[in-house]
C-alpha cells in the first residue's frame, strides 16, 4: 500500500496546484467577489487588527503578550516575558510604579492568559510580582516611611502623656526574616505580612507577643511569683499545655494582660525586601502526606522526583520599630526585656529552624 497525504479520502492529496488556487482566492478580495481588497483592510473589509506579540516556547508557549490582570485593574497592570522588550517576567502598565500599594499589587491581582476559562495561572506572573516587590521594597518610599514613623511617635507620646508606660524597641534582622508566609490570600499565593493601609512589610504585634510569651515561659521556674509575673503581662487563664500540674491562675473567663505589643514598622526608612527560594526535592511525597485525604496512599519519596523551586519574600535589612505599652512601669519593663531577648534567642516568624527570623533588638527611640 502506498502512503497517502492528509487529503486522502477527501478527493485526493494536496497538490502544488492548490497553492495557486489559494493565492487567487486571497487576491480576489472579500468573499471571492473578484474585487481586490482595499489597501490596509482584511478580506471582510474590516480594518486589520494590530498584531500581538507571542511568547517564546516554554511553560506558557502560546500565551499572548502582554497578559493583563483580570477585573478592573486590567488597564493598569499587565505582565510580559520572552519578548524583545522584556525577556524576563516583568510587571508593566500605568499601575506598575515604585510606590504602588503592595496590598493591591500582590493581593488583588490575577493574571489570566487569553483562552479557556479553566486555565492554570502562569508561573511567570508570580515571578513578575516578586521582581517588582524586591526592586521597589514592596512600594516603600523613604519620605513616606519617615512620615508614618513620626506619626506613630506622636501617638506614643500622647499615650505617655495620658499615663501609659511606653518602652520603644528597635530590631534589625541578623540575616533574613520571613513573616506571614501562610498569608496567601491571593491568586498567585505570595505570602508576607503587610500593613492593612500602607501595604508595607510589618511584623505583627501578635507574633511578637507570642515569641515573648514562649521565651518568658521558658524562664518561669514554677514558683507562684513567676507565674503571677507571667500572667500580669500576658493575661489569664494559662493555656492547657502550660498549666501542667500547676494550679490554674486567673478566672475561667480570663483577664487581659497589662501590656500591649504593637506591630513593628520600618523605622525612619524602608526595610530591604529580598526574594528567597526553597527547593523541595520530593514534592509529591510532601503533598500527599500533608493533605492526608482518606483512602489516598502517600507517595513514597524517591530520587526520580524533580526539584520544584518555590520563591518567597523575606526582609533582609533595615530597622523595625515597635513598642510595648503597659499599665505600670515594672510590668512594662519586664515585657520589653522578654521581647528583646525572645527575638534574639527564639526568633520570630517562619523557618527559625533554618536560620530565619533572628534579630538584634534593643530599647531606644526610633
């Protein structure tokens, strides 16, 4: 049997004469009327569409560039990669400015390529957001950061004038700090703790209080006086894992501690934002063991699994300023000491077992 071309079964194969026929149809103009098409117009007489750039072959080889953000930000933010203008994934558009609010850029965007409704978001879009975050320190601008620091200092002075005891604590990362990696309430799953108004990186006061409480409890020797000092700062009742054989302190309804731990802001100037990478080598094993779905067998770890780099945001430099505000001088001073020693010895945030989160801290003015 002889081989047949693609046209077999539909009147024979494709011959060179067909090229001439197709060329004639194109020259005939709209709908084969014999009237040549007007210059600069398509076969249907409509103005031609502006050609759009195509990305080079890769994970999203057929993606049309640029990829616009879905929703009302479509005209303001786009991403582009593998084009003559931007070879690396880059955030572009009128909204991609250095002082853009990171709450909007990171958490209100989803870059969806043209095509079917069910589509995986391109990895390059997340990379473009990470590049913007690192290059512009998540939208921090020096004069504005300094203005916010002055505003907070004014508020602390008013608290002190009202009778509260205020101790300021300054902190600098020894290496890198990763806070809020689990806050992935965005389409591209980029986690970092951001201020709810300014969109700048912060260390939440809840995290600082937790670190201080863990460190303080390690100092409690079991005497009633030690536990009483602990509960004055952090409140009652004690958590069940800390009660142990001790008598429960405080009422069953609980009482608040006498010290408030404030969020840590950049002090006077922007903190440095850096992109870091984690590379799991047996991702299928971790995925199946973490989900733990009933009836699903865990994927055993094996050498044939491919490493999967995962990028995340950290703070690698600069100074944070926080404060502890208490009802009396002695309790406030105790809380400040526990906090400064906690961030140095235990660290704060995620991945402290891998060296992240440790900070040099001291009491002083911003």
